[in-house]
C-alpha cells in the first residue's frame, strides 16, 4: 500500500466505473442505509482508492431513491473513515436500458464471454452507450483539477471513454482495465461497432487485461481492424500518433488484516442454518446469479457425484449463494428459472427428511457473512464457463488461515493461470467435475494443507495493491518519458 502512495506522489486520481462502491438506500424507518454491491470490480478497486484518495465517478444505479440521494451527488466515503470522494452520474431509465442493460450486458457481455449466449446488437443501444460514455468522459474532464490527471477507466461499460477524455485532456494518463475476457478477433468482429470500440480503447495510455491470452486476442483484433503499428516486443500499439501499452495485470483482492472468527463457530453456524450436524460436508459457491458462472453445471456435477458415491447422500450439501443481478434481462430471468428447477429436481431426487443436497440462497450476502461461510466450508466450487479473473476463489483462499478446505477452479477463469494448486476442472465435463468434487471431499488433511499453503502464498503476494502498483509504475515511467520528450 505504501508503494502505491509513493508511486503516485500527489498525482490526481480519477476512477470511472459503472458500479458505485457504496449504495445509499432509505429504509422503511426513513434512515439511510449504506450497502456494498456484489462486484469483483468494487472488491478490487475500493481498497486501492482508500489508499490513494481522489475521486470515483460512478453511475448512481443502486442508490435509486432520488429523494434520498439528491443530496448525495458527491459524498466522502468510506462512511466509517472517509478518504476519497464518490461522485454520481445519474442516468435516465432510458439511458440505463440502452447503455447498461442493452449494449453492455446484452451485447458486449455475451460477446466477450464464451458461454454460448448470442449477443444482441441494437443501434439504439449503441447510441445510448456512446452518449453515456460521453457523459462520463465529460464528468472526468470537469472533475479534473490539472491538465494531466491519472484516470482509471474500469471495464466494458466505458470502451469509448479513453478516446473521449484524451480529446479534451491530451496530457492525461489514462489507464483502462478490461475486467472481462477479450475474445478472438473473429468472434469480436461480429460486433457492428468493433472499430469504434477498439479505437476508443486505444485512447488509453495503458490498456490492461487479466491474462496474456486476452492481450494477444486484443492485439490481433487491432491488427485485423486498424492500420496500427504493433510492436510485439514492447507490447505497444501506436495508432493515430498515440502509443498504448497493452499488458496483463492479474487483478486480486486486499489480503485480510486482523483476526478472523474461529473456524469452529463458523462451521457450526452454517450447519445450523441448513439444519445438519457437525460432521456434514459442505461445498460453498458464491457468485452473481449469472449464466457465465457455470451454476447449472455445478449443480449437475453435485448430482453425478451423489449418484456415483451414494455414501455421500445425507452427508454432503452444496450451499450456493447467488446474488441477484441484471434481473430485468430475459436471459437472466430464464437462467434463474432453469436453475431453480434443476435445484428442485436434484433435491427431490437425493433429498431425505431433514436433508437437502443443494441449498440455493438467491440473495445478496455481506462480506463478513461470506467470510464466515468460506471458513465453514470443506470445499469451494468455482465453475465459471468463462471468467476474466474470478475473485471468489481468492477470497476463499484468503479466508482459510487454518490451511484447510479445497478449491475447485474452472480452467476458464483467469485465476487458473495463477493458482495451479487448486483442483483445476473443466466445467463442461460434468463427470470430471463430479470426480474432482469427490476428490476434494475426501482429500487428506496433509494434502489440503500443502495445496492451501501454496495458494495462500500466491494470493498474499499477488494482492490488489500489487495489481494497482504495477499499472501505476508503468504509468509513472510513461509520464516521465513524455516529460523528457516534451523538452527535446
Ligand atoms: O466481471 C465483470 C464485472 O463488471 C465486474 O467487474 C463486476 O464485478 C461485475 O461484472 C458486476 O456486474 P454488474 O456491475 O453489472 O452488477
């Protein structure tokens, strides 16, 4: 964290993201309640902002009650110890429908994740996407106090913001991070506005992805679409006289500080919640309720595992936390219904009085509760069909200072590159996932410890401050070089 502060040395930091880090809501009693959204982006960027200060510009989406929030257009956060400003951009329902639900989540989200959901591209959504990107770019420009702020643009909601900011603030250092995968150039080319998106991103000083693979796909996409100069050995792309460094920066979490609740208490609490005894085996899953997360495959693997190992019936349950997300989209509603139906079927097939093999908690859970659940579990299942990084696996690892518990991790999550000592699975193979689940539940304590020790040392070292510091060190080098060149 101190490394971060020294890298910045008083530079002005502006973050732009769709999701706000704090949601202000009015309770039935008229009080303002502050919630944290379920978002990997917020999990990662928030500790960095606490350390750096500055201003975070976000869509006031969660803080929907205008009467409550009008006074909260700009607030100092975190509430318990304010260290940066949260500035909200308010979007109309129409803008949100076109830009967020439409182009970002029915277009770019399925385009970039291989989950076999067909992207939808509507010209009207694209118009809203462009207009909303312009609104956020304008918000950055009016928030900037200097000519050369460091602007951190987050995610696929804002592909056009880097170019738009660069037009008004040519000396800004724009670091864009794409939190989801980038598909191969042929897949990407079905997007009618492919060149505009790539051009927008190349307004960045640095463009970050989670894995070298995503960087390679992006570079090949540029190669196919634009007349740009690509220098593989320096990982740079020069287009329209401007150079962008394209590099992988694997995102992470803040390593927890301070004492954690006793494992025994956590185990007892979760087992009481699902009405089972102390020796009951539990695998935990924690996700947004999203079709990319492999939830159907996970529950199907549980069913196959119980079928292959009937001695586990009555002794094992999956506890699946699924935070509601993007529920106004048809694809998400249908997915929710399919999942509910599958859980009912599996429970009807293997359940017994007082025993359910799958418990689906489809509500938002706070970070403190989730940490207790991670500590209570014998295994954690991350079965994403495709995922930029996935931070749930890192949170599970960080919660296990007892060096117990086994992680099952999809090879299609960016995290699999960094965490080979997890049980790496292919979620599309239900049988292999079922076998890996059984292996996890029967793994010796010694093997659990060895694997967990290795995973913990990786995540503790590759924490989110390193993620941010790596980008900021690269940015600082570029700023220095630009100052030197300006004098020549
Ligand atoms: O995974 C991509 C991502 O944008 C994350 O960065 C974020 O945690 C998640 O999707 C949340 O999605 P939404 O903001 O739509 O709820």
